C-alpha cells in the first residue's frame, strides 16, 4: 500500500490575548504522508485518530510559557496535543493490541507512531513553571470496545476527562448533601451535565445556567430544577430569586462567580473548575468581581482544582462506578458532532472556545472511522 | 455607699454604609447610676469593666439585621456588646469569685450585673439570618490573674480572641511549613502579630504589610523578613519582587488579596480572616478584584473563617500552648492605650475602624482599675 496523507494540526504562533485565530495561531498541515504498513514502530504501536475532543484547556496550553498556569504549553511548529479517541492499527507492544480503542492525550494528526515524541521533546520538567502539571501525563489508555452500546465519542465526555473532572470534584469539594441547593454554571457542558446528574442522584436541588435555549431544554431534561439562559436572565436576578445556594460548581468565572458569592449561605462550598467567560478576554478587559469580601463574611471555601489534584483519592472509584451507570442508562452523555473531516478542525477549536456555540452536548470532531 | 455613675455606650442608629459617626450611631450615656453594694444579683455576679477592646467585628454588628453576615446585630437603644476585661466586684454564683478577672463579650458599661440580658433580649435564634453566629456566645470566662507578669490588656490581644483567631487559622488553614513563604496583611494588628510569631516558630519566611512606618518597624522586630508600608509601596510591586507566596493570611481584602492571588504558587492556601479595607466603604465604591480567575489557574484554596469555626478542633490547644509561650517570653503581645476614660470610647471605636491609626499594637481603652 502506498503512503497515505497524514494531516495534522500544527501550532505555529502564540495568541497574546483574546480568541486565537484559526489559520494563524494553528493551521492544518497536509504536507505529510505516512506508510501505514511499513513505518517503523520501534517497539511501539501505530494509532489512527477517530474522534477529537476540543476542550478549554487547549487555550491555556497556547499561552506564553513564561505565564504560570496549570499546564505545560504547546511547542511552536509541533502538532497540538489534546484529547482524542484512537484505534490501534499496528502494534509491537505486548500490552496494546490491534483493534483496541484508546482515549487520552495524543497529537492531533491522522496517524501517530506511539508513544509520540514530537511536541514533547522540549518538555523538560526542570524548565516548567512552578506547579505546572504536564497534561501529557494523561496519556492514551486502552478503553473497552463499546460494541455499539454507546458512541465512541462518549469517551471524550462522561467516560473521559470531563466526566472524571465532574466525579472527583463532586466527591472532593461539593460533597453533595440531600436537600442542599447546587448552582452549576455551564450546565450543558460535558463537565456540567455530569455534575448535574451526579448531584441529582444525591438528592440535591439544582440551579444551572447555559447560553442558549437548546441548552436550557437539555438541562431541564437532565432534571435541573431551575435551568436558565444567562443571555436572557442575569445570574444575579435568577440566584436572588431562586437562591440561596449551598454549593457552587463554576465552569465560567466572572459574573457567574460574583453572583454566586452573593447568593451563598454561610459555609458554602465552591468548586472552581473553569474560567471560560474570561479565558479569551484580555486581562485589562476582564470582568472584575465585587463580592469577594463575602468569602470572609460567609466563611466560604472556594477551591480551584484540575483533575489530577483528586485522582489519587477518587480516580479509581470513577472507573468502577461511572461506566456501569452509563451502561445501565442511569447516566446520559450527549455529544454534538461539529466537524467530520480534518479541514473542520481549526474552526472547530475556535467554535468550542468562542461560546457562541449554542447546541447542547459536548462538541466533538469525528475525523476517522475504525 | 451612694450609687455611682454607670456610664455606658449605647447603640442608637445603624450606619448605612461608610464609617459610623461617634455621637450619632453610638453615644456615651452618662445618665445611669448603680448602687454597687445593693444592686440585686439574682444569683449572678457584678463586674467592673477595666479594659475595652475595639475590634472590626463591631462594625459588622452595626449593620442592618436583614443583611446576612457572620454575626447577630446590635439592638437599637441597648448598650454595645463587645470584648473587654472585667473584674468581679460581688458574686452570688459559686463558680465566680470576687477579685477574679474575666475576659469575653460584655456590655460596654462601667458596671454590669451578669449574666446581662439587656441587648440580648431580642436575640431570638429563630430570627437570625441563616448561618449567623451569636457572638454573645463568646461570653465572659474567668482568666488567670497575671499578677503583673503581663498587663491585663494582653487578654484582649494574644491571650484573647485575636490570639485565638491567629492560632486556629494557622492550624486549620495555613498549616505553615518550614521554608514556605507566608504573606500577612495588617501584620501589626493583634491577629497579624501572632500569625507572624507562630509562623516564625514554624520556620516560615514572612512578607507582611501595614499602614505606617512605626508598624513596619514593629513587624521587623517580630522577625518579618519583608515588612512594608502599603502607603509607600504597592502590594503588587512588593509581592512581585519578593514572592511568590505559598500561603496568605488576609485581614484586609481588596488590593492585598488581589495582589496575593497573582503572587501565589500553585495550590496556595489563603486564610481569609478580615476585610477591613472595605468594611467602611459603600458597596458600589469598593475595589473590584481582577485576579480571581487565578483561583482556578493556580488551584488555590481560599477559605473565609471566624474563630468559632475552628474552636472544636483547635481551641483547647490554644489554651494549653499560648499562655505558656507568653509566660516564657516566647510570644510577645503589644497593646496601645488609645483612651483612658469612658469619654474616649466613642472616638476610640472610630479610630480603630478608620485605619488612619498609625501606632503599632492592638488598640485598647482602659476605663477602670481593679
């Protein structure tokens, strides 16, 4: 078989602030080919990429390496590394078999000889900013063949990092108690929708926000007591009417967090999981919070986290409990396909980041089939 | 003996926002007398007030009862209830003996038949805002006679609630580790100065701020590595030069907290103990924070607290450890007398609140002697 095209998404320029530009900061590179049958594996294995999962952390990895944050940064000229579902095409590694599905961080290209090195090669731990976490350590892992029970894309959502994030944050920070009220911002997102379903199973009352009516309906279908569209009703007005809240799961920051600080009871618990409202807004133009003093007045605990912070404590239980609940139909995962070829990827990334995206369900890009 | 004057400080009007006004919101009432020898005790005891301790929580108790916060509110027309050192003059209660000293919450008047009821009588728990704590439950307790080893005013400072606050917050939130850097705002205050000394004993490096050069010198004498005057150098500039910080003890809020969010390492721990920078600023005019997103990016834990939150866990150890350290001269307590008669009290309260007060040491008003 002759070599085939091996399209990839290459990171070429760091966005300084604001939304990145597809074709400028990252581009589709179609210049490469790969000989699937003969490319040397050197004891590794060859994967074909099937489903890409654009996620907010990608924006964080595009930043200047001198700015401290929770991840390492992308390497200029190397492919973007992010979450995806892949299938094993060839293998020289005993623990990885042809035909197996894997989920985790991988370069965004059609075929990859794993373990990949390009884009990692400059990741020297000693050069990382203090406290930086190497997202690449969330590497590919074999996942069960769903055999049609659920779509492969579920691995990018409830069965993947978004689901793991929701699960460990609920256990570690929210500690949902029956009868308590939880507010979830971005409740129709992958993380938000599992937070809602887990909270519902614990008997919590739920207020949740999203940016479109379709998302509001989706949240209602998940059992949210007070779903609302923040483009139509302000966080402040809804929370003052339907609060107070005992706990807050924040994927947004800014106005949502400010309103929640005001609406919390004493000893409220806040899980700060994301800041997507301001990630693409220049620092000087970001919303400034007025209710931070309530952390003291109400003796709140406000805790930022990412998945690895809680994996040692709760990771194993996620893998024991969540797949079974999905198989039993007790947890739902909804993904929306926002692209079906490599040409769709650059704009798909922007779509995910720009929040103008109004469909319910976690956005995925399907770039191949097994 | 004929009845003697029994001056008291009466709360007469709620300040809506901004600094209260002495003579308007609370007044000195000299109309009452008391017959010390014959006043009926009804099984209680009579105390003479010696040292008053003006504290920021008093401002909180002056607010409208409909605004939720961590305390109940003062009753209009009743005396202000706050911390003081008293001596027992007569007693019909077996556990309280004449000549004993007591420290805790008491009405601010020259003589009181204890347990007092006026000013408490409308404190119905069922009417409190959710999560409100009855500060009055920090009632008078017998304290050892210092016999000249240290001044009685020490009970209002390191040996009292400020010291207890510092001790339990250090144990419960800061968990000081050797070699870590701690930033303390308002480091020359009663709370701040004990935080510094306890942190020093744990081998921490300390950055601390205060509003006058006299306070900076006092902090230096306590062993602070980087003491600074925030009126001369900005929080931002000092922390960016001498940071990063691992933990933050905040008595201030506003700019101090904002700069600390920016200067923290990943997984930093923030103990939010006070917000005196904005307590007397109308809500609309308060400083708005720009760096709250760092709670997520740096996975910080930011926790507000007041003393009772940690008493069950750490209260007993405070009473075991701190008095002994004071007696051994290993902990220092510094108080500054800002008034020596009842006429000085209304302005003394304002002085404490207005932060223009530039002397080092916890402000106290000595209104009587044993």
